[in-house]
C-alpha cells in the first residue's frame, strides 16, 4: 500500500511566490538582448523555486541576491519572454549552480564584447585593404 503524501510536503500554502513571468513586467521583451553570452552579471534579487525546478519544494531559495555568475545561454519562454541561463560559481548552500533569470533580475558587471562581430569586422577591414577589386 502506497504511503499517502501530505499536501504540506509538496507545497507550503504560506509561501509567498514572486512570479516574474506573469507579473507586471510580463509581456514581450525588447528585440535585442540586454546581456550577451559570457558576460559577467550579478543577481539583483533572490531567486526562489516557482515550481519550475522539480527537485526542491516551491519557495526554496535557488540563488541568493548578490551572487555573481556568467551568462551561459539565452533562450525564450512562450516566444516572448527572454530567459538568461546563468552559471553561478562557488555559491554555497544552494541546490543548483545554473539558474534561469530575467533581465530585470540581473546587473551587468562588465561591458559585453561580441568577439565574433569584432573578428568579422577585422576580416572585412583586412579584405578591403589587401584584396581590392580593380
């Protein structure tokens, strides 16, 4: 006979949720991303489990405010909400190292350098200088 799971074990009804997906900041994000892959960022607010991480109860602190990490990738939720996958290194007492964050939750700690675009510009200038068509 299976043990009965108590509702309290799954969800604490007293947990205050901060659902940034459907909150006032919801809606279509800007066309251009505010941060780039590899950029160093800092969390502006605590990130708690809103139910999207299945291995911890809802309301669990996933990453504390002030944590520093790097943008690992950029994705979309519902094709309108940009989500940054941020890898946080050396943060103790958290269940995971990689957290999905929204733009309003992050602060850039360094300017973003698009190294691919820099390399392409160098190649364009090199071709213009050395391979002129006559």
